[in-house]
C-alpha cells in the first residue's frame, strides 16, 4: 500500500510544483502578516497564487501539445483547475477566515492546500476516464 502512495503522491507533487510552492508561500505569508488590509504580505501571497495558477495552466497546455500524452480537453481543464484551486483555497483560509489563532489558520491552510494536491492524481484519473472509454 505504501508503494502505491509513493508512486502516486510523488508525481502529483512534481506535476503541481508551482501550486505546492504557492501553498507554502501563502502559509509563510500568513504566519508573518499583520492584521491590516494593506499588509504587503497579502499582496505577496496573492501574487504567488496568481503566478502558480498561470504556471499550472501553461504546464497543462504544454503537456497537451505533446501527442504522446494523449490529453483530452477535460484533462487540461482539470489540471488548470487543481493547479489554481489549491493555492486559492489556502489563501482564503489564511487571510479571509476570522479566527484569532493565527497558527490555526496557517496550519489548516497548509493542510487543506497540500491535501488537495495529494488527491489530484485520483481526480485527474476520474476526469480522464469520466466518459467511460477507459474502462
């Protein structure tokens, strides 16, 4: 069972490395950010989320350009969605959730973002085989 997770989780983290970096950046920015709305750490974290989203979209389009990959449109959309949703969820939990304990917000944001990325291979497989032609 552990070999299955190693074979599944490692490619997911490599595939979505910009999102992993953005989730960690959001967690670090949330841990040092002040409570003001004009805090520069919020802008840095938001810029990291946007950059990760664009990088994942570019990566998905580049992977789709190679005919050997046999990627469908729904595969590209799923990769782009997961690449942008995990850092966005992490940002929302860190900066928009009104909990006094900053460490709780940061750790929940880190856990939520990374768990979404670790589940991405299963979701990508389900999206690819959703039409039933893979069964």
